[in-house]
C-alpha cells in the first residue's frame, strides 16, 4: 500500500493538506494524525469497512474497542445515547482535551467500532490538526494509538512511520505531541464513575470536579494484565511492551539510585547490555541512558517516556532499568504505562 506523507503546521494547519486527508477518511481510508496525547490512526467511525482497516493495519485484536473522536457536541450525540448530566459537566470542563468518556452507544455505530459492546468511548481532542480533520471529514473518527499492537504509543510522526508505513493510506506529520501519554478513560455507565485508564486528566482533577471517582483495580495492578477481570477490554493486553525487558526500581530516591547501580552491575556481569531511564540530571555514566526529566516535573517525564523507551529499544539493549515516580497526579498514568511495559517487574526499595 502507498502511504502518503503529509507535513502539516500544528499551530495553523494548512487547509489544503487537511482536506486531502479528510477526503481519504470520507472515502473509507486510514489516516494517522497527531492529537495532544499521542498520534492516532483514524478512519470513519460510521463505516465498518474503514474501521476494519484500522484493526488490520495495527494487528489489533478485534475484541478491543476503539475510541471515537468528535469535534462538536452534535457529533457526540450522533454516537452516544442517554448522555448523563455528569458527562455534560465533565465535557464543559475538560473538552477539548485528554478525557475519554465511556457512554451508552448510539445504534448508528457499527459493531466493529465498539467491538460489539453496548457502550462507546468518546473524546474531543484539543489538537488543531485533529479537530480540523474531524470537521473537514464531517465524520466522527475512530482512532486508536497509531502504533503496531504491542509497541509503545507514537509521540512523533517518525514513530508512526516506523510502525505503519505501507500499512495506512496517509500520515499527517504535525511534530511532537504535547502530553505524550494517552487520554484518561472514565466510564460513566456504572453506578460510580470509574477510571479505567489514567492519563492526561488526573484522578485529582476529576474528583475535584465531580466528587467520587473509583479507580478500577487494574489501574494499579502489578500482576499480568491477563489475570485481571477487566471492564475495559484493552486492559488485558500487554501494551507498550518494548523488546527489551523492562524493570522498574521504585521508592526513596537515594535508595533507587543505589539499587539501580547494583542492578546495572549485576546485568552487565551477565553479559547483558543495560539501558537506563533515570530522573534528574545525574545518570550512571552508561552509553545507553536517557534522562526522562526531573522527578518533580512529571509533564516532561510523561512527554519523554514513550520516545525514550523506543530509543533504547532501537539501540538494541537487553534490559531497560527505569526509575519509578510517585503515583500521584500524572505519576499515576506514568507508573501505569511503566507497569504494563514491565509486565509487573518492580523492585521496591
Ligand atoms: O489519547 C488517546 O486516547 C489516544 C488518541 C489517539 O486519542 N487513543 C488511544 O486509543 O489511546 P487506544 O485504542 O490505544 O486505547 C483505547 C482504550 C483501550 O484500552 C480500550 O479498551 C478502551 O480505551 N475502550 C475503548 N472503548 C471502550 C468501551 N466502550 N468501554 C471500555 N473501554 C473502552
Ligand atoms: Mg493503544
């Protein structure tokens, strides 16, 4: 398949480029595009053949439903039904932005988009390219992250090219994404609003807006995701997994540094090539080490996380040792992605 590469200005997208991409969506094709969280791989959410092409391109299991992206409240009402007052409150506060709401679905949506569920996950992205693409297509756009199933979500067009070139119709290159982690997924179809995936909007932000919010146990789980009875089908897959084995070292920062040093030595002695993702300015003097940012600047850590894992993977390291962050604010989402990538290998110190 020929993949069209289209550079676009993220601050002020060129209309002719967006229209080229929107035409592809309207004709049932697939287009990767930047959002404020990560790159998505989009297709017309109302066209089952088009949505099937997303699953094929990613190698995504058909029982994992896809987030539907909208650009207006009218479009939301085309895809969701019985929208509760709580949803409207969250929408006026956090949309456009990195909050995905699970709602009752409209019968108009094809089964394949929602993997046969009676609910739909919807969000309105804040990125201008994403919003314009949806508007110009005039269709709600179904879009999972634009990576091959199982690899880290793409935060740069080059990541998308690496995973999906030749497998999709077009890639809109709008530079690096701002948040770097996927959206928060909040279910509003249970008695109590339940966070299924932490992300760009924090638990603290949601609680201060609507009061009680439950954290789905799988979010914190350190066991293999497959062992957890998941409400969100996506929870059971080992996402974001690098080729290298990933190990998290978590706890008091001085002890983390000491333990990390010990582990580097232990693995190196075994003849393994070790890479490290560390916090702050001072590393370990390794060739393959990257600073994620300061421990008290989690926005930067979140923005760098997936790209840094990809970078170490590309260098061919056998083991990636990562310093963990506190599970507060954005730290909850960062640790959730790290735990998934590590398959639960955490050393607590
Ligand atoms: O930031 C994001 O959310 C990015 C950008 C492109 O918008 N998209 C993204 O999509 O991360 P994806 O497919 O990689 O993750 C969607 C998650 C999956 O865990 C999926 O199982 C869950 O949302 N999900 C989708 N529909 C659902 C539903 N009806 N009920 C529960 N969970 C749902
Ligand atoms: Mg994904």
